[in-house]
């Protein structure tokens, strides 16, 4: 998930496989990434390897999922916020 606080969170959803009725627990974040400082507008996973975020700062940021979530340099060039990545 992406937020206006500029962070990206991945969540542990494994317990949903066994939840029933009122026994369901709330999901818990397992990792928080610094995203776009001005807020996240969109997210996408590309080729099952890269996590991409578009932000209100007009930048696209990319993390390599196969390289311990190492961040790549931001893509700059848009004059307005990035509302879609694919």
C-alpha cells in the first residue's frame, strides 16, 4: 500500500487464509519503505522484480525486489504528479 505520508508498506496477509467469523485479526505491516516524500499516488510491480511508485512530487521511484529492496535513482521528467505506473 502507498500513503500520503510518503511510505510504502507490505503486509502479512497469511492469517487471512485461516480467519473465520470474528476471529480475524487486523493485517500487520512487515516492511516499510521510504517512498515519494510528497505522497504515493500509485504503485505497480513490474516483471515480478521491480516495485515502482509514482508520487505527488512528479517522480517515479523503483526498488529491486531481487536485490534486498535496493532503491534505484528516481526517474524525473514529469511536470505534474505521476498517477499511473505499469
